[in-house]
């Protein structure tokens, strides 16, 4: 039975995925959707945009809204915009999945808990249970979480390994309203290929470089042309300092070539065709604290 032939019990709805940085929100969205539509790295605050991932199954459609990690430590106009994105994403959703790290419940987690809406079902996904050295710590950790407020469900999971994701989806589905599908059955995300191309480049910067440069870098797509299965993509990476540009390029441009090569491979895998990619690196001082620049860059 296709989605279009659903019965009256079909459920669809928007589900916000929230949490502090580094708890695995984007990894969870990718695992649920079954495709890489949100970038990931081991560094916190990798996600900067609200990204929707769509999962259509028999009788139900989940519209997952991946959000930036709520930032409580560092202040800039960019991070102010990211936190506003988190708050805005909680408006008008049918359910919230609050992602926690099974290893610890932090003050930053409690800050996020204070943002959770009282009138929307909240399902807690206690992530990274596979990394717990002492499995006996899980039960008291779950008890401490349950004491914070009333939750629709608390589900221990491993997004990376796919553990308990079926159970998590079952709990989320209970909160979704009866509704026809909100997106066509084949859709995986509301973002276009131009946006995804920029994100894949930015992900490789986070994965291949040290702590300073990724946070000072952003990516703009200057041109995106498609002829048949060939896509020609021209992009610019903006950094804040000339020294960062040197690090990003590497000796003889080798670092940037590696970043572009890995990003291109991800694009070809998701887009299903050949990608020709050229990337330039330019200095744009203070872009992360410039409202006009942030707006032009899509933040």
C-alpha cells in the first residue's frame, strides 16, 4: 500500500530533535531517515542550520527537525542566531525528542530542559549507551532523568549502532496526530542540493582540521549547475584571518584538496551523479559577528 492509499489512521507530524552540543542529534536524524542529510563530526556545534529529515513508513510519516546544539558557553551573533533557531524549532511541533548523553547529565542539559514546551509530548532519547563503561549506571541515570519532569517516554538508544531506534520511533508515533503525509513519499529532506553541497564541505573542514579554523569558517555556493547527471559546483570558504586561510589551504593547497575530494564523494553518493567541484578560500573578517554578513550567508 502506497502512502497515497493510506487508511484513516495514518499519522504525520513534525518532531524537533533538541539537546546540548555533542549528544548526537545529527547522527540520530541520519540514522532515523536512513540517509546522510545532516553533517556530523566529533566537535561540538557542528550543526548550524535547522534541517528537516523525512521518514515515510507504512501508516506514518515523521518529519524530524534537526537543530543546532543549544549554546550556553560562547557568545557571538552567530551563536545567538543558532540559539534562536532552537527556540523557533520548538514552536508548532507535534513532539520533541530530547537527546541526552548516557554518560552524564550536565548543567547544559538542564538549561535545554528548561526550554522544553510544557504542552508538547517530550520523548527522551538517552544516546550512546554502547559507550557506557559501567552498564549498571544506566538505571540510576534513567531515574534521575525521569525525576526532572513528566516525559512521554524515556528510551535508551545508540544512534551510531542503530540500537533501540525502532522502539524510539514507536514512542514518537504515539504522539503524532492523525494526518495525511506532509511530504511526498520519496522526499528525504526539505533542503536542496545547493545547501547540502555547502554543508558537506563544511563537515570536512570540521573533521580534518583542528579546533580553531572550523568555527571561523563558513561556506557559500557561488554557482550550482546541473547538466544531466553532471553537477558543476563552485564554492567559497570564508574564514576570519589570513592565518586561518593558510591552515585551510595547507602546503601547496593539499589540505583544501583533501577537503574538496571527500566532500565531492559525499555529494556524488547522495546526488547520484558525477560532481565537478572547485573551492576557493577567502578572508572575511568578523563575519560571525556581522548581522548583514550572517543574513547573506543564510543564518
